[in-house]
C-alpha cells in the first residue's frame, strides 16, 4: 500500500515513504531525508547547453548557472550534512573543460562544504575529480540503495534517476504536464534537477518493468508544492 503523507508532512513539503523511510519531496525537484540530513538530486546535466551549442543548436549558455543557483538556495535553507547526486551530473566528458570558471568554483565550494556523493551515470561514468566529494557506483543506506539507472522490479528501496520522469493530468479541462517523482512505495524515481533536462512521461513503455501496472503515484511538481496523482488519472503524451 502506497503511503502518501507522514504525520509530520506539511502542504509545502509532502512526505513519501519508501520501504519505511520518509522523504520530504521539494517542489524544486529534490528529496530531503530529514532524519539523516541528506539531500538527494538527480540528473543535473551541467553544461548541456554548451554541448548543444557545440553541435550548432543555439541555447542560452546559462543552464549550469541556473542549476547551481537552485542547489545553493536549497543547501543554504536546509543545511544538509550529505548531498547525493544520482548520476548524469555532468552532461558529457567534456563538461568540465567547457564550464565557466566561476560556475566551476561555485560547484567546488558546494561540494566541499558538506559530504557530497557523486553517483556515476551513463553520461558521466567517471565524474570529474576536480570538484571534491566521493564518486560511487551506488550508495547503500539502511534499506535504501541510491543509484543512477533504475533496475527492473522488484528493486525494493531503490532511489534512482536517469529517466527524467514527468506526468500529465487533465484538471478542469486543462492539460497540465510537469516533472514528477514516481513511486509505488517500494522505490522512487527522481525527476531531473537540471535546468535543460527534458522529461519522459511515466506512462511510457520504458517504465513498464519498473512500475508494473498502475499501482503507483506521480508526485507532480508545482510552483510551491508537490501533489500526488494516482497513475490511473494520468495521460500519456
């Protein structure tokens, strides 16, 4: 049975329980494990804009800066002891070389101010070493396993990213599509945190082996809160 709120949840920070562990879900797209003072983000994709620019796609080169600013705000507000970045933190192997020096310095200051864990992703199987922190293939914490790419069910306790989940729902005749957290209570797939990261609808076939059937919720991100929506209410793309 999916638990949608804990006794300590507030409207601004709804709580999702995964294998008995309660996460606060933040509208910025991060998950906060309050008891451990651990902040989780996924798919930062630093320097995606400059990677596209190198291929002739004109995008404003400010995605890294915008993503860092949101992270800095969360860290200043929550004061986490540990931050786990669930892979694809850097868009490709050349991201560090393309990065503005000030942006690189801001990432380094953040990563050295707390216990930072870079989980290796498919875009960054070997994250740059110049930013501090520890690089891991996955991190285990009690019943939880933090990794980049979700594995087929059952994968109890898995906290993963990679798929950039989003969801669509119709409200009063208006179709809303938002990034989301996806969970059936035994695992959670995190939304992408990066400013230029896209989204894959949770009803796409890519999720069939991860969240079988419609016994899950999409926790859709709004401007100031996160709202759980049952899978049977969702629309495909």
